[in-house]
DNA sequence: CGCGCCTGTTAATGGTCGCTAACATGGTCG
DNA sequence: CGACCATGTTAGCGACCATTAACAGGCGCG
C-alpha cells in the first residue's frame, strides 16, 4: 500500500499526536502509542520525523504560524481598531473551539520543544500577542504596555480554557459567550 | 538527624513537588529529582508517601479543599451577592498569585491521580464551582445554569492563566487588573 | 541502658521508553 | 524489467524510572 498524497501521513500523525498530547501530556504518550493511533506501529514514525521532540516542534510551529498569520490578516482587513479587536476575538475563539487539542498542547508543552525551534515559536507567539496589544492600545488611552500585555495574556487564558471545561454548551452559544466575556475583559481595568 | 516537627518533611516535599510538577509536568519529574529537591535522595520519599501518584493526590486534595472551604467561608461572610462575588474573586486571585505552582498543577494533572482520590477531588472542585454559580445566579436573572457554569469556568481560565504569563507587572497591580477583568467577564454576556 | 520507631542510605529489579538496525515490499520510472 | 525510493516491519540496545530490599543511625521512652 502506498500513501495517497505526499505528506498525508505526516499530517495524520500530527493530528493524532495533538489529541494524545492534549489528553495525557507529551511525556505521558509513547512512540508506540503514537504509531498505533495512525494504524502503523511504533518506529514507523521515524520515517516522518527525526524524533518525538521534533514532532512536537513541528506541531507547535504550525499552530503559532497559523495564529500569527491569522491575526495579521484580520487586523489588516479591519476598518478600525474596534472592528479589529472583534475580529481577533472571533478568530481566536474559532480556533480554540475548532481545535481544542492544538490549543491545549500549544500553551502547555512549549518547554518540551528543543532549543532551535523553541525560540522561533516564542517569537511567533510574541508577535501574535503584540498584534492584540497594538489594537488594544488604540482603544484604551490608559494602559502602559506591560499592563496591556498582561490583559491580553489573561484574555487568552479565558479563551483557551474552553477545552478543559468539556462542555454542555453547544459551540455556537459558547462562541458567543466567549466573545462577550473576552470583549468585556479586554476593555475592563485601567 | 531527627526532623523538627511532625509532618514538616511531608509539607516540604509537597511544596517542592508542586514547583517541579508545575514546571515540567508530572511525568517529566522523577522520584530521584523530587528527593534531591528536599535534600534527601530518591527513595526516601517512600517513607512519607506510598508512591508518586499518592503524592500528587495529596497535593491536589489539599488545594481543592482549601479552595472549596475558602469559597464557602467567603460567601457565608458576605452581606449580599455582589459582595460575595467580589470576595470570591479576591480569594481566588490571592491564591493564584500566591501559589502559582499549585494552581497550575491543580488544573493540569488531575488525570494522573488514581481513581479513589480523583473522584473526591472532582467533587470538591464541582462544589467550588457551584458556589460561584449560585452567587452569580443571584446577580444575573438571564443565565441558564450550564451557561453560568461555562462562564465561571472561563473566568477560572482567566484567573489561573497568571502563572503562565511570568509577569513584568507587580503583584498588587496584577491583582487589581484580574479583579477588574474577572468581574467584567462574569457579568458580561446574556 | 537498651529497644524500637522514624527516617534515611545504597543496591538491585523489572518494566518501559526512545531510538537504531536490519530487513521487506511495492510502486515509479529510466 | 530492474534499480531506487518511500514506507513499513520486528528485534534489540542502552537509559531511565518507579519501586522494593536490605541495612543503619539516632532519639524517646520503658
């Protein structure tokens, strides 16, 4: 059996790994389990990634890039700061609700990424945060930059908590709730 | 050398373990490391806990009990719902800022607690959440219970995110910021 | 004084893990 | 058609890990 398209396996592995890492943590999942989750067994993974850590690195790099790029586009497309902030919120909420496993791994497992890539991921994350901070600064004359940054981080905590409260609330309502709460939190204080 | 007071070692171990588990995750910390962190080496831990998992269980049980008891007391001592909610917020914020490692482990490592204790911890957590929900319900005619519960969970995400954004903002200001953001988030939506 | 408990030590054990080696297979293409 | 490359397989290696065994010192109490 030869694979369908190039890179299909790779993507399959990353998706399965995200679920497992989110559920039991990077160190709580073995290579053998990762293999079994995609129908192969164990060491077949090494045909696609040089090691377990590289797999995590690829995953977090992809997430960070998608978030950062999405943020940039949304801000660029917005007519004014108010609209930009709402668009950022909607984008992040869609991501958190749509790919809860990725969001979870993204803010728990950075420390397990080896050094060359960790720096790149951090840079991307910082860029994403600064996107929010710049927009927020235009809406609030008051805040010093560190305070705005802390505000944004706390808001991410709010938005990213969704996966952990395995929900009885349907996605559409949850999105609305998070939009309201996130907006209120961002504009509070000062 | 005989220890100062009874249970001193036990507490020392729990404190050190909280830091290590928060930093690298339950599976990322070895017994040997836990021992070294309190000046003994490795297997000495088994004089105080029957195993690694029991250690985690004791830690999470203690946190859950303190949060739940604190919540109960604060609500009982409050004159009205508005005051109760503010007191709950202040209490949780003080905990999150004062013991960031415990808060982190508390909402990441429950799955690694073995079954008899896990249920008890969950029960305590649920009780704490319901304390918040009852208060919130008195302040907001609108919300259905699941929505209020989701609101409270999201607010916890906001408050508990503090440890991860290792901060440039001093504690007192951070507490104020979280109070404002948390309050706004809780009363938003609907 | 001496016995026992509390608390610690080092050595060993059995299991698991990440990773490598050696080998197999099947489709692509010169 | 036959060599190559991509993608698997199983077996094995060395490291590490949680836990247990065997042993030791010191303090409190009879």
